[in-house]
């Protein structure tokens, strides 16, 4: 797919968005009563479910316990029906393992693990429908689930995938854009302090464009954080109204 097809002369993308426009984000917190924290999030047509358990005592080998902080365990998976390809997605395949590691690194930078020594926090994220930006949507859903579990964080951790077409950065890529030969970058940010938790790149990019792309990703993440903050405030408002009733 040529770059001209991804961005028209009028500056519109395949789905009608402007270059810096985010996909619509909708989310709910507390969707599972059995978990300590949970959230469901839609970002465009990508949909994810995140569940959090903990902090709790270490399970399995106690030698994995850290005396000064909690261990974060992340598991990423995709539903069989999440894409047009109906193939089995075994747990522990290379892509899932890599994504789980990225999520672990991201939340180790955001969760205040030092408050829970010798304990474990489990974060499970499942993609129910995939249309691009899977890592970013998982981070955003897991952030809400961690907050729902009452686990202290340094800040919201928000993520967004950006690409570069015709010298123009595109924010929040969809599946068609990711597969269109675009040089893309996924970035997770703690927006208040501007701390980058993780940067992931799967394609080559000229270093002259790197700074522009990172700036575009950081701006997009700050936009996502405002949406997540609104979801949290709405959830708290609904909870307070429910408790009064």
C-alpha cells in the first residue's frame, strides 16, 4: 500500500481522521467482581480486557520474591476470534511472550512496587478484537485495571502507536496503516513528568525523523491520559452515587 493511499492531499487518513487525531476511546472499569481490578477498553476497533490480581503472596517458587519490592507478572493473549485469521494462538508463543515482557517493563516503571515487598501483582490482558495498536491498547486498559485494584502508581501510564507517512507523523495507527509499510513506533509515557516507560520499534526509521515521531507519540499519549482520567473520575462518581444509595 503506497503512502499516498494512507494520507490524502487534504490531510485525511483511511478512516477519515486527521494526522494527529486519536481513535475514539471508550472504557469501563470494574467489569469483573471476582478480580481485584478490571477494565474493558475500546480504542477504535481494537478491544481489550485487562484483569489485575494482587498484591498477594508469591506463588510457586518463593526464591523469585524480591525483598524490597513487588514482582509484576504480566500475561498477554489474543482471542482466537480477534482477527480475520482463525488460527490457534497458543499461550507462550513468541509474540505473546514478547508482548508480555513489554507490558511488564512498562508497569515496573509506573507501579510503586516498593510499597509491597515480597509480594506479586498479576496483570492479565486479552485482545478481544484487533485493529492495530495492540500494545498501546493493552497498556491503556491495564492502567485502568491497576487503578481499579487500588494499586498506587506514580502516574497514569498511557501508550500510543505512531507512524510516519510523507514526512507527516500519524497518531494512533489502525491495522491498515500498520500493514501499509509505515515506519511505526509504540511509546508508553508517564505524562505528568514526561517520563518514557518504553519505546518499541519494529521497522527501520531515519534518525532525522526519530525526534519528530517521539514528540508526536508523547503528544498523543497526553491526549490518551486525559481520556483515561475522565474514565476514572466517572467511575469514582458512579461508585460514590451507588454507595450513597
